[in-house]
């Protein structure tokens, strides 16, 4: 009897082997990391690979949605700036050059106490009232002294803020704003992730700016950026995917990864597809992958936040000039950031001669006196709202005014917040409403993150799994689109040649410079 069982198992294995695809490299996920990996494999003229994604189109979190009225909205404030020539050249090859892009100078402000303060806030306290200036400058001077006497590096983000900026800026801006972004207090976040993400402060310059009433707004790697002329950020990644051989890629709900046998190196998907791989490059969230392979203790050590994207299409001329994105630390609105999305590209909105009915007025509750279709022009606002265990968001169904329909309550609160912060008037004509909740918004640089990554990533690597990407490797410091793409490119080179993954392992080295060693070439 036992021999029959053994024979039956052997026959079943043989049957499954006949049904199983066999590839050298399996890529799961078609966001920038997955597409970067596939692009690199194709560039190296490799053919034994597959890319699968459970969404119908490539792009991952860098996708773009289109409302029925014709307004585009990205899944967050995505813009194109780059630390890598490879990234630049690939995007130019996919999208084109010249008129295919719009070039912008970043014009960003913080909304505080009914005034606009140039970004970064910590360099522009001159815009505050005198009492707040005194509080901020006193804190800066005290912080400089304490930091000089400190015997060790700060352990938490909050300690870093106090040492670099002091209590004044911490209380007025950094603590409330970062809680709105991350959904956890700054004392529960580590201090090693900042790099170029957070501007430091030159105390002497800050004092000089106050005395001379000078605005200083040019800091950061995204001081200038570009944006596609049509189709939003998602159009970029669709075009990158078109450079790949169709027969190597599969999309749709059936391509959701359901299980991985690490010992047999076999991945199974929802539609029954089974793939035996030599190497697996996974871009799915690391916590989810850890649970899939029985490492719940590592998953429990990782923290992330959800993100709500709310978009409004509004009839009228954009009243915000050249402003790009804006920050909101106060509690008079649920969003931490708003983007004047129509400013990025004219085609992010319908053409001015498009006739659209007014759904409701700017207070979100009042029906228009005349709802008949009318022409534009139009502009659009996009908002980001964080949700976490410590920062819940009201998602009860809520009816808006007029014919705007029923939406999650956070949409109404966002509309009210837009009026409270001066982004639009209560009598504005809203012609399009958009909302999408993203389960995985930000990978939190929590105190428990690095110990998990130090165990999980090498262990998976030994099992022939490269977990990479914004959530695949959980490093926010290398989670922009350019970083994410290069995580995939460098992972492939590591798989094929054993070369170093600089972006993953050395963010402090790759972020301050333009990296030109790795090049994209297209036949």
C-alpha cells in the first residue's frame, strides 16, 4: 500500500512538472521595480523569464486613473527627477523627448495660520509671525548647542528633529506634519532614513533670512522636475512595458501570487499557473511575502500606512499660479499634501470646450442653482490623506450635494478642508470627484524595521528570492520611482553576475550624486 502511495506521489509530481513553466527568473509585480528588472533582462538578451502582475495594466503604485469626466489623477504626488542616467535614458526611450514632457520648477509652500510659508519650512521661518519666529530661532540656537555636546547619534526621528531644528520648529511644524504623513508619532520612527528626504538647517542662514525677510525655496533633489505631457505618471510605465516582449508578460487577477515553495522554488498563481524558477524577484510587500512563507514574526515587525487619494475637478481658471504641491500640518483639513495637478500637464483636465454639469458646490453639500452642462476652463486638485492604526479615517458612506453622489466621508472632509485652507471657495463648481484607497501607501521607517530587514532580506536571498521595491525592500529612503526602477535593475545584475546592489545597500552613497555607471541601451 505504501508503495502505491509513493508511486501516486511520483505520478502527481510528474504531471505537475509537465504543467509547470520553467524559467531562470520570475518577476512578480509590474511597478517600476518589476519593469526595471524585466528591462534589464531584456537588455542582456535573456529570454527565460516571466513577469506577472495581478493588475490589468503595468505601473503598480505609479499608475494613473481617469475619471468619467476626463480628469487624470495619479496615486500620489509623483514627479520625475532622477539620480540615475539609466532611469533617464529608459524613460526617454519609452516616452520620447521634447514635447512629450513638461519641465517645471518646484513651487511648494506650507499652509500655516492662514499664510503660505515657502518649502522647506525650516529654512523659511522669516514668513512666520514674530512670536513664532522667536520660538523657532531660540529652538535652533539651543539645538545647535545641544548637538555639539551630544555623545551619540539620535536614535529616533524625534531626537533628530530636536537636535537639528529644536523644540520650536518641532512643535509648530515637524511633529504635527509628520504625524499626518506617517500616521505614527515621530518618537516611534528611526533616524537613519532621512538622507535627502528632510532638509537640515543652517542656523546662521536661518537667522539672516529672518533679519532680511528673505525667502529661500531651492533646496532638494526635486527643485526641478518633469512630468509627462499626457496620461499622467501611469502613461510612463505603460510605455516602458511596451518595450518588453509581450509573450514574457502576464497581467490580470489570475496572476495574483498565492503561494511559494522556497525549497522547490515553485510559485503558484490564482489562475493555476505554476512556475518553477531559478531566481524569484518579488516586489509584493515584504510583510505579505513573509507571512506567505511562514515568517509571521518578521511581518509583525514591519509597519506601513494606507493612503487615500482624493481628486476634484473644478470649473474655472487655476487660481494658484505656479504652485505645485503644498503641505498642511494643521488639523483644519485631513490631507497632509495637496497637488495642483492641472498645473503639471494641460491634458490632466478636459479641454476648455468640454461641457460638464456642476455636480455640487465647493462646500460639498450644496446643489448648484443650474446643473446644466457648461464649458470650462478646468483645473484639478489632488489630495493625499494618511490612514493608520493610530490615525483612523472615517470612511462611512456620505452623500454629497447635488448629483455628486455618495462617497466615503473622507471625501467630504477633504472638500471642506480645501475651503478651510483657501484652495477653493465654498461656491466653487465641482464637476468631477475621485477617491481611491491604497492599502500600501508608505513603508514606515519604524524602530523595528531595520532589525527585520537585516534578517529577512539575506535569508530570502539564500532561498533564491530577491525581495525588492518600495514595499519589497521596505526602504523609504530609496522608494522614489528612479530608486525603485534601479532596485530591479541592480537585482537582475546581482542575480546574473553577482554585482553589488548599491541602491539597496548604500542609499547614502547613491542619493547625493548622479549615478552614470549603469547605462540603458536599446537596439
